[in-house]
């Protein structure tokens, strides 16, 4: 799935669209990538002499990949806005730096009504950089614009 297809599903835009490509999509799992470049706005202040992608942005990239998985495999929620509801067991293992290719993986653990729990991991090369369980939901009263 290329960037145009991702933009049709997600409502995020620059500078907050953090998924560049989906490389694998199955019924309950997904893998995508985010190319980390020095030109991204967070590196101006985090940190000027040693740029590191903030951990919260790695989590957000995982949430966005999770959103693509849900929106692509659950057509009945496509017209609604996905909401990031929770983070459990988040751990950061390694810094993510400009020049890295962040591989984002998510797998559905559980679904109850319009709430999904996903096991997520982010890698650079084969090195685990972050893992977390994310909770994403849809309020069907909120329609996308």
C-alpha cells in the first residue's frame, strides 16, 4: 500500500503522518515502514546535537499502522474517526535516529465491539526498538469529515 492509499484511510497529514508504506497486510496483522529523515520537525529540538525520534512519536507511528489495519479490514468503521484509547506495557529498547527505517508491526489481540487491542513492535533492521499494547476504538457517533 503506497502513501496515496494510506492518506485515503488515515486523516493525519504533515507533519503528523508517520507511515510511509504498508509492506504487508493480513486479516489480523500488518507491517509498515516510516523512513526517518533529519528534515523532520521534531529533530530541531529533540535534540539539536544528537537527533533522536521521541518515543511518543514511535508509539504514534504504531498507532497509525494499527489504524490502517483496522480501517482496511473493517469496512463498517471506515467513515468514523479512530481514537487512540490506551497504551499498556510500553518499552523502549533503542534510540531511533535519522537515516533509520522504522519497521512497524501490529497484530490484533482482541476486539470487543468497536474497541481493538493490538500487540505492536517497532524495529530498526532486526533490532527491537519499541514494543507496546495499544488500544484503538471508534466512536460511531463521530463521523469523519
